C-alpha cells in the first residue's frame, strides 16, 4: 500500500509540475525541475536505471536545488526495486532522513523502507542487518515502531521475532484503533501465544474475556471436551470465517453472527445445543 501511494503521488506530481511549467510560467521551467519531473515519470514506468541516471544528474549538477532532497529519496526507491542493490538503497534512505529539510512524510516512508530492506538482507544471510529493525522498535514515532514490530513478527526464527513482543503488547494495551489492535494480536499469537494470553488476562473484567465451550455425552457427568479460549482469539476466528461457511451453518439452524452477538450482549448467557446422537454442546462468554 505504501508503494502504491508513492506511485500515485509520483504520477500526479509529475503531471502537475509539467502543467505548472507550461501554463503558469511558459518557457521558464528550470533544468533541475525538468530533470526531476522526467525522473518521476521514469520511476512510475519502472524504468529504474534511466530514472537513477536522471536523479544523479540532478543531484550532481544542482546540489542546492529545491528538488535535490527529494531526488535522494527517489534514488532510494529506484535502488530498492533493483535486486542486489538493497544495501545501497538502505544507505540512501539513511542519508535522506538525516537531511535538515527532509519531508516528514518521506522520512516515515524511508523508515519503513529501511525495515523492509534490512529484513530482506537478513533473509539473504546478513544477520547484522537486523540491527536496523531492532533500532526502530525504539523509534520516537509509533508508526515506525508498530511497523517494525509487525514485520519482525513474520521472521521464522522465534528467538528473533520475539523481540517484537513488547511493542505488540503496547499496541494491544494502548492503541484505540481496533484494526491495529487486531493486527497486533495476530502477530503476537504468531510469535508468543502466552504473551497474548497475559495481555488479555490483564484486560478490564467488564470486557468479554473468555469463550467457554463444553461438550457432554448424555448420561455422563463430566464433559468429553472442555475449552477455554481467549475471547480476542475466538472473535478473530469468527470474524475470519468465510460467508459460505456461515451460510452452511445457518442451513442447519444456527446463525453464528446472531449467537455470538447475543452472547456478547448477555455476557454469561448460556447457549445450548442438544444433538440427536445425545451430544450436548454448551457455549458461554465470561
């Protein structure tokens, strides 16, 4: 999504820049402006080497141009798109975020790209590249911290991925955006289910806490199946159910969405199913 937004901005910016040069100031478009707009169109067309040449020409010939800083950022975009040049791209992004006049939005994009590139290098065997990700787990921007933690949670080595746990827990505990909290829960469940349980256990008692499920066989005192599932996980699983599956269940007389909605509203209300074979299923939320 980040790359799509940049691509759209590139095309719009290039066309607006050209239109401004032709209409507002006919014949007065500077050579640095011309190079900049041409490079952005080349980037949009994914002509990375040609765009790199234009950007480098701009930075070499017009180092004090108003476009020189952005040209450095877009140089990083080009390099990151070329396989084998990740390390160069990483350094260019680091150089960009140190510029005194760097755009705050492009700095944020650069930080995200640094995380992506560092993990790509790590995947190729460069373990030292992880330091760039770990550093961003302590970044002053929560956007950068969250992104670094989520991406780190995807690393197969759990001893490495577990470094994201404190940030992921912070998202669940402090973030108001439910989508961000759910993404953090999924990431934490992937890395450390026990940490997710500890976070959910500490949540206020008035919120749904556990989904309890008991399955009995008629005539037996003790359940044959007994499950206590953290409500956040059950809720995620239910929301992820395919509509076709829900429809199939409805044909059997059970509306999953209505059942869960009733349980949440009533909190400790028991939902009971008695099957023809003597199986008894009880579900409730605490």
